[in-house]
């Protein structure tokens, strides 16, 4: 007897299912997010039966019966300092990590380096699975050969032969069965969009396939206590491809940012159940791979040899780390009816607000000038603490007055022109002084933006 096929419509945003198509999802209220998916009724019934049996085998536990592990036993290092920082101190047993980013940004390179560092510095033999969904084992091998040339370990190649195993199957059930038998110490799935299950008829990368395959990997990771990396694609809008529920299912969501034409790569935590959700790791793309940047402030402050107009140094907090970087402004006369406000790495609405505040409270007539603003190194600045430095850079570019060397600006600017104190002020000042900045312009010595502009 042939199995019947049911048609469902799945929301790409939240994963809700419907028996017929509708324009708006009733769960998340998003429009035009439902896609058609065919489900095998027989396999669906088999899933429900197996789930019922699994529930019968489980039992209730009270708090005293729960196995409580110390923090030291729960975590182990990836031996890449910037990655461990973003993860909150290292990998946690049973955690699932979703890492996304643009094609060619360095996701696979970072994970390959993680494998090499773990194998090189582990005191015990490791068993690592690398699920090859998009690349062949030989292509990954070429990347490993490139990284091995940089390695200083003499016997790393020999240890790698015993520790790293490539899984060429794209069937999630085959992979999880292999995980159950071999009990690996780490699993890397590159990528989750390339893995499928035969229980669904949708193509690889469809909403249903991504949701179901991710759920099975997560369940296997938690039952075995093995960390699993899931590499994810991103959409043209910069969001991770697939249903939004995928980000809720995993323990940690990481996104790798950076301009492919530049060297800077920023690994940012969007969600982390085992650490801070706003931490960042900074890398520099070099010919052999990704190099950790342990002192990013020096990277962003390369040209500080002389005083110039239109460039100000600011201090931002990225997670728990204070970073000094430079903002640059260019103010030129405009021949347009609506002068332009252009920002690179800085929100245009912030530039518009600051231009209005400067015109109203600092008597700078910017209504006939185009304003162009850029953050150094392709870094994206969204913190209000950059307001003061940004306003000073705009005023300096317009007047031509040079901003003194070794001066850092820390403060938020209100709509009335007042300079406001920002969080973690002492930590920012400490970082500025460590790098030789002896003059701090903030709300502690200036109360209004007009006072700061006059002091230039």
C-alpha cells in the first residue's frame, strides 16, 4: 500500500504549519512567508510512534537527581582565543553553535583552524567529524595543507590523521547514527542547508529540511554531550537563511562580518546561552588563514602621527572589550536641494540627528553642505558613545581646525546638545591611557557640545 503524501504550508520565519496557504502567518504576523512542503503520511505516523516510545522510556527527575557538573568540566577550549572569548570561555558539552556569514568570509577556515588547534594542543586522542556538504574532502584537505604550513607542531599531521574524519553523507539520519556509534568529541556540519532527511520531500535548504535536520542534530548533541557546529548561509539582507525558529533552537548564534575586499573579520555573538550575547572576536585575513587580533585598538589607530582636521578618536564597547577607533568626516558644499548625509559603518539617521544638533546648538550651518562619515577599518559603530567624536569630526572638517593628537572623545549627545555620560566610562578611560591618550573629552569636563566645539 502506497503512503499518502500530505501538503503543508510552513512559515519560513517561525516554522508554524498550516493545511492551506494564507497570506499572513497567524503566529508571527509576517506576510508572504508560507512555502509549500510535502510530507509522507506514513513516515510522519512513524515519527509520532517512535516519539511516543521515547517518551515512555524517559522519566521525571528532581533537582537532586540531576547531574551537576562544575564549570571546569563543562567547558573545554578551542585554543583559538578570540573564538573562546565569543563563546564565553570555550565550548560547552552538548552545545550547538550556528555560525553564519557571507560566502568566502572565512567561516570554514575558522572551523578548520579550530580543528587543527584542538588536535595540536590536546593531551588525549580526539575524534572529530567534519560533515562535507558543500566541499569535497579533497578541497578541505587543500585548506588543511595550507594551514599546516603555518603550524609549528612537528607531529600535527600524524595526530590529524588519527583524529579527523570526513563524513561524506548528506542524510541526517546516517550522520546521527554514525555519531551514536563513534561518539566523536566535536562535529562540524558544513553546511546545514546541504543536509536532508528522507522523511520530508522538500529539497535541501528548504524550510522544513533545515528545521528537521537541525532538530535532530541538536537532540543528538545533547544526548551524547558533544558540541556541534552548524554552518549556515545568509540571505541578501544579511540574516541567517532558514526559519527564524532555527536561531531559537540552537544554544549559540555567531555571525562573521567584514568586507571581502578588506582584511578585517569580526565574529559577533548574537545569542549565547553560556556567555555574553554581545561579545566579539576580531581576526585579520592573511594569505594562510585567519590571524587573531589580540590588540584591535592598535589595528584601528594606525595613522596617529600628526594632528588632522576631520578625524577624531572614539572609544566603543564591543562586549566586555573597550576598543579605540577613528571616525572620519568630510564636509563639502552641496549643489543639491537636499544635501546628502552618507555613512560608511555608521547609521545615516545618526548623522542626520547630529547634523541637526550642530546646526541648532553649535551654530554650524550645515544645511548647504554634504556630510560624509566613515568608521576606520570597515568597523560598524552603533553605540551612542561615538556621538561626541562624530560631532567633533564633522565640525572640524567644516572649520578646518585640527583636532589635537592623543585626544579621545567619549560621550553621547542629546537633542538639546548636552553631553551625556556613557556606561563603562572608567574601563574606556583605562584603555585610552594604556594606548597613550592623555586627554579625555567627556561629560566630566564639558557639559554641552558648543563648549567642545569652541575648545577646538
